[in-house]
C-alpha cells in the first residue's frame, strides 16, 4: 500500500460514486491504473463494500437502533474472537467492536421496535455462555453518521433593522 492507494481510499470514503476519470484527473495518474488499484484493494479486502449513508427517518422507516455494551469472559486460547464471531452472525448486528474501558464488546443493532431490540438482547445475546453483563443504549436521534451531518440547522434570515 502506497500513498496513491491511500489517496484513492480517501477519495472513495468521501464519495464512493466518484468516477475513475475524476480520480485520475485529481491524482494525475492514468484511469486504467485507478481501476486496477481499486480492483486489487477489493481483492485484498481493504475495500469491503461500497455503500450509501441513508437517513431512514426521512424515508419514514426509522426503526430503532441501539448500542449494546457487553462484558465478556474471554475464552482460553481464543480471547474474545469466538464470542464476537458468533454475535456477528446475527442480522440485527450492524457493527461489532472490541473496545477498551468498562465493557469489552460494543454492538450496534437495529430492529423495528424497542421491544424487538430488547427481545433480541434478552433471548439471543444475554444467554451466550461468556456474556457476563449487557447495557443497552437506545439511539434517540442521529446527528452525524459516517462523517455526514443529518440535521443541519437552517440559518434564520435576519430581519433588517433601521434607525
């Protein structure tokens, strides 16, 4: 991985729909080289997926999102990996991370209702053998997602004042 690869990745993170032609122009390299580098980065699983950031509240299908913090007893010879692998298989789990601090794993989960999320935690996550404790935090409003602000405040137009 060189600086050109890093520059391509930064451009794709900023706008995954940028064309190879535009990237070639911006970086001063041939369009064919851009395509071959992106293909290689996908094969190496550096680029995992191209995706869109959607404001589901505006679609009218907000559902419920929650952050679930887990205290986990690590397994001998495997640490947290086996438990994390098992949890990552659930379709409700959108992201899963090993974190520092009071808790060990942090999940971002989604469901249609709070009851559905609560049931998922109670019936699927909490009973897993090495889970010692859970803490569920319902996401009430998203202000920014993947670097994209969701609720830009409209600037009020100032009224002219004369004296």
